[in-house]
């Protein structure tokens, strides 16, 4: 993906590592927004990629909306609506990426950064990480609905109404992230999880993520019924048969993605 300017993409061992690189604080510029969406959509159709790691360059994961560039993007009637649609589709491109996304939160994730984190599948934080909703201090709203997937009622409202930031160690204490590690251990930890995902049947992990997304807002009865239906589908694949045979023969399975 050599046509990207604010997003670094490295593919190795079936894992695509996406590093946001929009100095100084990885604010969600229009360029970064569009490049993230494009890269994730491409990855959805790349058979060689089975999992994704998303992180930020430098000391900040994502400082939120690009307020400085806002004037250049919103000039005419309709521009705000287009901007809003573009932004929300960026977050949905993470959630709807066919490949599971492990987010490595290297520093502050604010506003839009929180939405990116909440849209990911598995969360890992650095000891330097924090999540916050600072919009109250700049006359805006945004990110709260995404943050509701992570935080309790009181904590979410405290964050939204006061700008309170939640640190990496506190995120781990609350059970919001899988691990909180020293900065130098963040990417290795995220990559280890992503490589474990990538070692599974790509059909199974894709269908599992899709199913989890679909059933999230369903009732227990309808959600589990849908999950059972998807189980019936996956059970007929060659990968499922290989997994069962490998288990029986006490060997590592060799998945072909079909």
C-alpha cells in the first residue's frame, strides 16, 4: 500500500500492522481518515492477512478530531454532513473489517481515538495509555456512543461531562483491556495475540467476528439462534474438518481457508 501517506502498513506472518503517522499527535485528519478506511477495506479482501494490529506512532495514539484542519474541510452547505459520514464510516471500517483487529493503545486516545479503540476486537494498553472524551472543553460532542461499549454508566458520564481521562492501569483494573504493559512490550504483546488469531482457521475467525457484530444488539434467543445457524455453516467447511482431524491425530492443523 505505497499510496498511503499518514498510515504505515506492514504485513508479516499473516498479520497487517497499521501505524497511524500524522504528526504531531495523530489527529484524525481527512487524509488519515480516508487512508484507514481504504487500508482496512483492502485488508478485508487480502487472503494473506488474517489479523490486524492497529497502533499509533509516537507518544499519542490519536488525539481526536483534527480541529485545525476542520475549517478546510467544512466550507460549504453539506460539507458538515459529508464530514460526519466520512468519520463514522472510518470507525465502522475497523468494526466491519473482515479480519479481527487488535488495537495497541500506545498513548492518549481521545474522542475519535476512543471510537477507534471501541471499534476494535481485542484491546491492549501501554502503561502510558489513556482514554478520554475531551469534547466538553471544545464545544463538541462525539465518541460517547462508542465509549458506552467499554465503560459503565457513571464512568462514561464522568468522562463526557468533565473530560476525565482513564489511565492504562485503570483500564486494566476495570477489565476494559486485555493487558497493560510497559511501552516497549506493547507491540510484541499485541502481535502475539494477533499471531494467535492468525494461526486459527481464517474462515472461522472471519465468521466469528461477523457473528459477534451481528448478534451484539440481538436478544438472547435470536442471537444464539443466529450463532447456531452460523455454526452449522462453518461445520461444513474443509477447515472445520481439518481442525477435527488434527485434534484426533494430535497434530497442528493446516488451514487452507476454505
